[in-house]
């Protein structure tokens, strides 16, 4: 088993840990999307994060109906990774990885919701518009010089 995460009281150590987790999660999901081998070190890093950001599963009652709900320490910045790990678990267990894509412009990951599964950008208003504008001006320059 890997070494447990031990943070000092300095907030910058937790912030760096969160950044490392973000990179590892991104690397693993992009590898998954592209059908590439997943780096063992990235998986090891994610597992370290999962152990450090554990929550508590509790029973919740609402209008006579019972449900299960995860709770986590809202004072601990690392605990905010817990919902991300929950989403990762759902993604991996549902086999829905083919609906996640990497934006062709900014490299952010997004959930593809179109029927044709052909969306290329995280947001058409920003990344899509920039890409289309660059292509338009490139074609315009080529037609003027060519």
C-alpha cells in the first residue's frame, strides 16, 4: 500500500496536493479518451488523493424517505476533492468514458451531450468562436495573398 498523505499545517502544501491531483486526474482521463496506456504513477497519485479526501456516508431523511448521502469536512480544502472522486467512480463504473472529450481549443475536459457525439469544444461561445474566427482570418489572408 502506498504511503498515506501527511500534510503540514501550511496551506500551500494542500494547494500543491490539489494541483497534483488535478493533473493526475486530467492525465488519466485523457489517456482513457485516447485509448493510451495509463501511467501507473498517475493512478497511484489518484489513490493517494482518494484516501486523503474521504467522506462519511450517512443516512438522510427527507419527508419520510431515507437516502444515503456523503458528507465531508467543509473546512478542509482537500475534502473538496471528494465529490470529484465520486464523479470519477460513476464515470468508470458506468462505462460512459466515451462521452468525455477534451476541448480542441483549451484542453479542458467536457461531457459530450450531443446525439451525434461530434462536439469539439467545451463551449461554442468561447473556444468554438475563437477557433472559427482564427480559421476565417487565415482563409481570408490566404485568399488575399494567393
